[in-house]
């Protein structure tokens, strides 16, 4: 008989989360089944016993997978089984990874694999907000060294009130969607989007989220006690030589400090200068000695370089490239550099450069989303590419990685709220990073804004973005908040904080914190300093192009839309699509129709105004309601002894009786020169109230002969 250990977390709104261990996946180092309502996630963690020789980093791999069976669905495709991770699953992996990674001991280098699998869902509770808690709980019941626990929650603001872990339905009404990860003491990670909120509102949301996380962390601590995993495994993944460490510092620190404080704004020259110091120290050893000592020297010198950079900033306020802590690198922008796309722009900030293009499409270009719990279509797309040459690396460019998906998603969140909801075009933004030293995702936001305005997309407001950094040594009161950080300041610093927004508020944010004890006062200062930087960058953008172009580029597709009553949808489509296909063949326009909110929404696109006008005229004729007294141009469909049937509106035939063809008496229709296929003007003179049949007249449009 299995007796699992269960811990229940009572939430403020009456819902509960249960953490169960000891029943499933018992051969993993740690496993927990998390349940909230009918949503169930199994998190497992396994760690290698020893580190791979030569490893000096944390080889953590987080995987998140949603089973289609969890929601009673079949996967798409021919194989009918789960395939490569979706963007949504990759983004969820990144959320968990970024919260866990900083909390493994610095000297722990064994491979760690965290797997989170969604086994059950009801479409009510959102599983991505529970993945971090499940992963941390699995670590909590293992003997893997980890300075947690942590948890993640989603905090949304709905009708002015903050809601923790809202349902799918609730989130649709939110003006703030924020994912926050934290330990019991400290915020670790923040990511989300919002509708132009203030810095104070963002900070308040983080505080609300942290209070909820503390409850989750306490429950995990109790679970660790109950399982008996308070003592973690012993390990030795680093062999150190303290005399060598001391020698490296004594020989290299002053030289490294001089380079760090030199203010050289060329990344490659700084890199070469730092490398020369290390190679000079290594020159005293033989090749045989370097086989043993080389990796240690590299690690110790990295620490020296890191300390020198940080002390230069904290003690003298000197950054690697010579800027002040609040100073933004030089910016230049250009719109329309590419003639082929429908919009394009270059945004360059220091040594970071994005070349971004915009393509306008029709409904046929919508992205179909078919995830386990999300179905629908996306009309605003943003793709981010980071080729190796952007950092001067000599290597091949492979497929899109998790980094590209994550950075692109942040920029997408920053901009999507500025696309009008009723904008008829499908919009694709592609950012290609040509140079990188500092936040290329924020360069993508800025270049995206420029390219959208160059394309004539009627965005509500321009958006800019900035990446902030922090230098703060443990136990010291002194700290420095850095605006527009360099790549090295990100790597060697304690915080990477990206903020995007319009002149009226924040639209998206992403924050990773690598140190303990970061106060809300410091976060508040960072947010306010970021706002100053955002406004400076926004001014540079609007100096280049102040507002969207009044007209689309000549080669951009034209789109017109119209709404019709639901009952006319079938008439426009016709039997087997015959009517709509015929209109497309005749005009050359592309016509799409769908039902939205009980109405038919028609979109007509084409390469020129005439084809669109022709198609719109045909559609209007189909949906037009025949009115007695109106004159129509009709086509003779058939000739009968008693008259002719004339199609005066698409799909609507009326009888032109022989007595209504001409003022003079006719024995046959042919006497009037009328034959099948002729186009004639007719007037609708009556509609039978019982049968709905239409009575037409031609003679009333002809001059009446004078009586003799």
C-alpha cells in the first residue's frame, strides 16, 4: 500500500493546491504531482552524481510539456502524437529556468534535468502559473543542493483589483498580466505585459505576488521536513588552488581595473585588452603546467575581471565604455532603408543594431494557434533573429533557439497593445540583429515601432524600450543602477531589467535578479531611472518619424472591410462557394468572410483599388435588400412566352412580364429585341407579400408615347 505525502495550500479565494509525493515517478531524485482543480502537473528532477570534467557552469535543462490527452484532444498532423515544443511550452520553460538557475550553489556543476508535464486540464486554471511551484517542490523533496524553495504566480489586475493565478476567463478582462517568481525572502524573476501602467502600479503588483509566493514557499519547507530531505547530497565539483587564485589576483587585478576604468567604448578592443592580461599571466607556465592549471587560471581571472568591473563602477562611477550610470549610448535611426518590404527601419544604439521589416497581409496570412489549451488565430506576429555574426562569432547559424523565441515574445508583448483591435491587416514584424552588445530585444522594440510607422500602420502610440542593470555587493550599502547596459554589464552584474512603454506608461517588462536582498526601494529607483531612459530613446524615435505615414507603400496590399447581417453569409458564399469564387475570379480580389459576434465580417483585399471596388460592389449587390421603386441593371436569364426572368440583384430574379417590356402591345418578347444574356435596366414595381416574388417593369423607364 502506497502512502504518499500530501501538502495542501489554501488560497485566499477558496481554491486549493495540493502537492503529492511518494506515489509517482519514484525513481527520479524528486517528483511531485501538483493539483489545482482539475489541472494536474507532474514535476520530476534528476541530477547526475558527478559533474562532467571541465564544467564550470550550471548545466540545467528545464522541459515543460503539455499532453493533448490532458484536455481530451488529439494532436494534429499525420503522426497524431506530440512533437517539438510549441512556443508557449518553450516560454514556460524559460520562466521556470530563469527562476531556478540562480539558486543552485555556484560550485555545483552536475547536470540537472527538470521535467514538468501537464497530464490533466479543464481549461479553467492556467498551468503555466503553476509550473514553477511544481518544479521547486520536486527539488524540495530531493537531495539535490538548491537554495530554494521558490514559487511562481501570475498576478493580474481586473477591474482595479489584483488577482493571483486568475482563470483563463478572468485574464481576458485584465489590464495587467505579470508572472512573478520569488523565494520566501526575495523577488527573483518578473515578466509580463500591461496596458500603459505606472511604475508604482507595477511595483505594487510585484508586492502582492510576493505575499502569495511566501505561502507556497512555506508549504514546500514543510514538505521537505515531512519527506526528510533537509540534508542535501555532498558533492565536490571544483578542485581549487588557493595559492594560484591569490597569484592571479595579485598579478592581474590592477591591470584589469585599469582596462575596466579606461572608458574604451569598443567591445572587441576591451575584450582583447582583458585577454592580453590573462595570456601574460599564463606565459610563465609551461604547456604541461597549463594543462592542469589553465582551467583554474581562466576561472580565477574571470572572477578578477568581474570584481574589477564592479569596483570601477561602485568606487569611481566609471563604466566599461566610459559612460555615466544614467547615460544612454548614442542612437541613430533610419526609416525605409529597404524598398521591398511594406515598412522597414534601422535602430542603432551604441554597438547594438536591429534591421526590422514589416509585412502587411490578409486574413489568409493569420497564424493558426493549436496548442493544448489555446486555439485561435494571431494577427500580429513578431519574429526575432540573432545570427552569430552580430557578435563577431565565426560559426554557422542553426534553427531558432529558445533565446530567439523568448526575446521575440517580449518585444511582441511590448508592441501588440498598440495595434488597433479593428486594424484590417495581418502584421508581421521581423527583427534581424546585425550587431549586439546590450539588449537587442529592446532594440527590436524600438526598430519595430519605427518600421510599423514607416509601413503606415496606425499604431496608437510609439513604444521604446531600455535594459537596466544593477551592481551591488553583498553586505554593502552602496549600489549602482545602470541605464542601457552592455553585454558584459549584464553578464557580470546582478540584475537585467528590461522595460518598454509609451509616453503614458509601461507596456511590458522582464526582470532577472541574481542576488539576494534586493529591496523594493532599489527596484523603485531602477524603474524610475528606466523611465527617464525610455523617454530619451522615445524622443530619438519620434525625431526620426513622428507618426505613422498617412498612406501605405504603393506595393502594399489594400484591404477594405464590411459587416453584413448573419443571414446573408450563405448568399455571399453561394452553393459550394460558387458565388464567392466567381467574384474572386472576375475581379482578381481576395475575399474572406467569417462570423464574428453574430455578424458576417467580410474582408476584400487586392493589389489595386479597381479590383477591390468591383468586388465590394458585387457584395453590396448580393446583400442589398430589394426596394420597390429602385432601378437596377439586370441580366436576362430566360425567355418565356409570357415574359422574361431578369436577375436584377445577385441571386434575385424577378419577372418582367411581356406587358411591362414596352408601352406598345407585344405578341412575343423577341419583338422587343430582348434575348438571354442581355443587360437591361428594370424597375422593381412590386413584391408579392405572400410569395416574396418580384415584379419588374422596363416600360416605365421608357418615354411614354403621346396619345394621338
